[in-house]
């Protein structure tokens, strides 16, 4: 039998399920000079690891903006700043 896990809210997930990963946007590469960019842009995300044993630290990935879902209640650091502790 396949192993499954539970997410932050206790919902089950397993291999083949689509999931969202908590992270901090550290960069946006866009051809736009004002306003919003487009789906061809690139967003760099630093995984917000809780520091559990065995977790990789400092993992980043790059995706298009359409693959990102803003976290409900997430903190907005604004368009040009990331806190020094991240």
C-alpha cells in the first residue's frame, strides 16, 4: 500500500497529488517596466523550510507566475524588498 502524508491543515496527500510549497519570493525576472508582468516571466522562490531534521535548507526554484499561488494571510514584503533574515 502506498504511503500518504498530511499537510499543514491535516489534509491527506500522496504520490501524484498536486501540492503547493511554502516559500518567499526572492526575485522576479520580467520584461515589464511597470505594473504586472506576464506568464513568460520567471519567479524565484526560496523554500520556507521549518528546519525539520533531514530537510534541505536554502532550496530555490524558478517558475512562471502562473504556477504560484499567494499564501492566504502571507506577509507582503513589497515589490522590491526581502527581509534581511531571509
